[in-house]
């Protein structure tokens, strides 16, 4: 085996020039290529006619034609001697043969030694970041190979599981922050849940990470990442992938067309379950879609087997909607009027089961609901993409009138069933079971939302889904809550059948504060208060509401991690029929001494929380660079040595006196800084919860109790524009180039309904908070725990050469735009228009363009009513949480 000591030369990364020279002939003793790759001799004389090929069914490649034709570079890439940006776009590369070079640490023999040799593991722990990342790259490719059935042996699959337990997952080695989560480019001991992020390479903090995150789809450009399940809650469990661009690319940008025919009942019309065949020239697009390597195992494995991915496509929705309308299906459905059909839900699930997978246990489908439009799904549409049988039932529907058993399905056979009925799905006896699931949505004004029992059960189920990933008992209870909530929705039961029975509750403690919750009700017992009793009690109840919200959403508290990991949690089975029972349960348990929590030793998270004051804000804007003595810049390459401008005067702008321009003495820069300061200050005062240093700080102006409700406000900052200075040499950027962001303040953005408050002042009582975030069982809240507020600072550190495309807006406003996301684009759009344009609206377009675009928008609204329904759907994350067949 090759020497693996840390004294060996580091693996070559970042540039092909570290490997053999591109012009060198390919030697006969060249290193072996990765599995499924080969060198084929050319027809002409000389080594340069040789070509490198690979099995396209096993290796994905997103390299450009130019990169594919660069044989020397490909050779270096595919023999493992080079790691560069191309490494993210061709994979999996598995190396079966050990070598004497640094690339050996990517070989399977080395990886097997790493999991079995304690001394080698100790050596690995001393390696530098670059070398550890190369090992992580090998594990990444092993995982990617495992996503295609049959590529790995059982031994290699076992190797992957063991490697994930020994790799370094510390920050900076394989872990970075992204979208409120810590993500890794390979599975690690704590990060094993795969997710997909679009255009990740453009969002990474630096280019050094690009080679390691694997691109797994070309359009849209999706990259695989791995996250910690403990950081998730229902609002970010599901990964809904936008695939309209993929559909367009695979239909030559022509709208797909489907046909439903041969509608007939399953068993009898009384079952209200229907079979229908899908035909059409582009039905194969669904098969191609099902072949995408985007499947992930379910988080709730205890109640369902197989793997699936969820995607959104308005294009497919429109095509299937037209097919349903044109068919005779609607005339057969017993529970709805055909005139009420609205559309096919554009959120689809693709499910895959192998014969050895567990069944999807009995469940009811969670319906889609949009109260504003009176839209509700009433029937599930299953499109089977493979044919198969199971004598115990491919699909078994528990119809109250007559149970339905379907033991065989054909390719492109569709089953339409009433969502009121519980059903069980099983894998095929032989072969892979593939099917696509969505819903038929109807306009129905009679659907009531006043079902508080269903709201409580559904909220509890969503809350417990997170901890259920680590606890089978909690997962089973969450599944039961989902089922009872859905049964209540469809009046299959008239009340919660487990009322008065032992329910599952979580008893929690953080610092000195204790509470009991089921994810809908939060009970906090009285605590001792000092000072003004009224004000202290008011603040304490606000603090309790903040703790409840942080817990429910499992908010990420910057570097301190997800909220729930900071709490001590005990699972209890209790019978709680009234509030007094809840406070009795809490009082019967002794509080744990607060000094036993090392994770909180430097973090003031327990109540009472600090309140934001003006003195808290001023120190945030302290700029250490202002104290530095100004040093004249070197003469720039573009400046003529005979330039008559004086180097001794600071001048009006860097265009005239680049070497001596001091941004701290510029009126233009001061004016720009004032604008940035105002934007930042307004944002700080608009956030209800800030993390200042090691303290959770509450903004009392944004959290208010009114009667029996606590409101969390999140005002949007005013739109900010850039007014360019008159001088600055007609440059593409002006004073904004000298404003940067020298720190960022984490701030939680909460768009949620009010928290309901019920006080019990008697001895032994406390406060009960009700988190009805589903407004009687339909989700309406939104939380962003990854939001940060950049703090501006003046700087003299600027590039010598200014590129309009790269530097327009300046570093501060560009960072604001990066962290704001699409929802806030309007707040800062004026900061990014191009100098000298006729843009008067601050949206980056000339006035004529705006008028043309407005006319196009009007025409689109007149031509398509389905688009307006689908594009504004805001229930995707919710109804995807409870996956069903």
C-alpha cells in the first residue's frame, strides 16, 4: 500500500498543470483510469489520436464539448491525478487499483484500509484540509454510484456506510453554511440526508469548494448536498425540485399532450375507484423523468418504504388538466361535480419500490387546500410507469362500502381514488414499481376550516415528524396523528378517538425554563418574578412565546446550531384532559441544574431575554479600519507615468487621483455610507428576533401582545436606490465601491399567525400558548432562520481594475442582494441598475421595455387562468410533508 503519512506530497488540486503536461504523449505505463472508463486507440498515427471514453449509462457528464475534446486534461481527471472544477461535473469516478501517487487516497483499496486500520485513521486525523477533501471526494463518488441500482456490490455499499462514520465533518473541511443549514459534499457521521440545491456553484462562499459538490442534473442545474436531520423541521423537510425547464428541454419546447381513455370502474362503480389509460406521443417523458437519479429514502421509514423525489411542473399540470377535461372521467366521479374541476396539482411525487422494500403502510392522503380560492383536492391520481403484480395487493383501498384490492397494474395505467379512503401500497413481487402521484383539485366553497381537533392533530404530527426521524415511537405517533387528522377532515370520524387516552408529549428544559408540548399546545409553569410584577409577567409571557416559536420551527441559531439540540428533551406518555393536568405533569418533575449544559455556557439563550435598545445598535457599526493610517496606493497599470494629476492631493474621486483617494474623507462615500447605514438600521429594527453576539435579543416594537394574542411583525425595509455622483469619471460604479460588509447579524424573519395566550394565574398554574400555524389545519406560516443583516463599513481596499459586471452595486449592496433572496428583490432593486440607462423605475429596464412587458403580462393574464392558480400555490411544503401513494 502507498505511504499515507502526512509528510507525503499533498494531492494535486485546482489545476491540470500539476499533473502531466497536456502536450506530453500518453505513456504506455499511464495510470489506470476510473472504473467504466477506457482509452481507445485512434485511426491515425501518433498518440494524440487516442480517445477517452466512458460508459454513459454509469457515469454522468456535464462537461462542455470543448472540455470533452481535451484528451490530456480528461486523462488527468479520470485517472485521479487532478481535482479541479471539472470534478463536480463528471462522476462517479471509482478507482479499483492502488497507485504509488497521491491519487491513491481515492482508491477503493485505500478506503477499505481507512475503515479497518486504526493507525491509518489516526494519520488521517492529522492530514490537512485539502487532503481530507480528496478522500471526501472519493466517498462522494461512492455515494453517487450507490444511487444507480446495480453499480455497487453489497460489500461496496457496506463500505460506504462505514466510511460515512469515520470522515471528518468539521466546519471548513467538508461543511459550509447554506440556506440556514450546514451542508456537506459527502455523507458524514451527522449529515446523511441528501438534498438538492439549484445553481449551488454560484452560491458557494469561494471557488475552492466548486470541485467537490456534485452536479447531478443539467437543467435545472442541481447539486447534491448532505444535511443533518436534526437541523430540519416540517418547513424544510421536503425538497421540491422545479422541473419545468427539464420538461421544456425534453419536449423541444412544445407543450406536451396526453390523452386519458378507457375509463372503467375497479370492481364496481360503487367503489368510486377508477382505472384509466394514459396515452399520447410524449408519455415517454414520464418514464424519462422517473429515470432521474434524484431519489432519496423517506425520513419516516417506519411507516413507508421505497424512495421518492418531489417536483413541481406547471407544464405537466396543464397537459394533464387538459387531458382530464377532454376525457369522460369527471362524469364518473361520485363525490364531486364535473363543473367544479379546477386543475391537476402541479406538485408531483415519483415513487420507486424494489421487491425487497417495505410496504407503504395504511394511510389517507393529505389533501391540497387553498382557502383563498376555495380549492381542495378530492381525488388522488396515480400514474403507474411500470407494470407488475402482487397477490397481496399492489394497492389496497379500505372503502367503507366495499374494499378494493388491485393485484396487478399495467404500464401507464392510472388509478383515480377518493382521498377519504385509507389505502396501502405494496411493491411488485418481481421488478421495480414506479409510479407518479398527484391530485385532482376542485373548486368547493362548502369546505369548512373550523375543525380545531384536526388542526391540533395535524400540527402535532408535523412537529413530531422531526424528532420522529430519531425515535420510532415518536414517528409512529406522528403517523397516527396524520391519519386521525385526515379522517376528521373527511368526516370519517366525528371526534378525536384518542381523547382522554395517553398521548405523547415532550417535556423540555432550556436553562431554568421548563415546558411541556405536543406541537400545538405549549404549557409553561409560573416562575418567580422580581421588580414590577406586571411588566415582568408581560415580558415573561413574550419570552415563553419566543421559546415556543423557536422550538416549533427548530430555528437555526447561527453557530450554536438548531434550537432543539440546545434543549433537554424527555418523551412522556400522559393522559391530559385539561390544563391542570399539564401543569401537574411539569411540577412532578424536578428541574435539572442549569450548570450541567456545557453547550450553553457561552450562549445566553434562556429567559429572560435581552431587549433591543439604541446603545445595542451603535457598537455594531464600529469600523476598525477607520483607525488605520492611510497608505498611498501603488501606481495602477492603467495610469500614465506622465499623468499631470497630483499624487499629493486626495482629489474628488479615484478616477482622478487613484493613489491618494481616501474613502474616509470623501463626501460621496459618506453619503453612500449614510444610505447603507439607514437601510441596515431599519432592517435591524424590523426584525423581531436578533442574535447579537451570544445573546438572543428581542425587538419589542416587533413583538406585541394584544388581548389574548401575541403578534410577530416583520416590516419590509423601504426601497433603496443608488443616486450616482456626478464625477467618478463616468465609471460603471461610484462611491458604493468603497462600502463593504464587515459583519453580519443573524435575524429571524417570522411571517406567522398570532400565538394564542391563555393565562392561569392560580398557584400551580402558568401560561398556555396555542401555535395554530395551520389556521385550522392548513399551513399559512413562513419562517426564514437563515436571514442575516449585513452591516456596512467604509473601506479603502478596492480592486485596481473595476469590472461593471463584477463590481456594479459595490460589495455591500451586492451582499445585501445575495442574502435577501427573491422575496426582497424589490427592496434593493434600485441599487443595481446600469449607469446611463433610461431606467426610471429602478428595475434594470428601460421605460420602453417596461411598457412592452406590462402589455405582455396583461395578455398572459387574459389567455391563461390555470397559470394564475398554479403559480401562486403556497401549500407545496405542507402537503408534501405527508407523502402518500
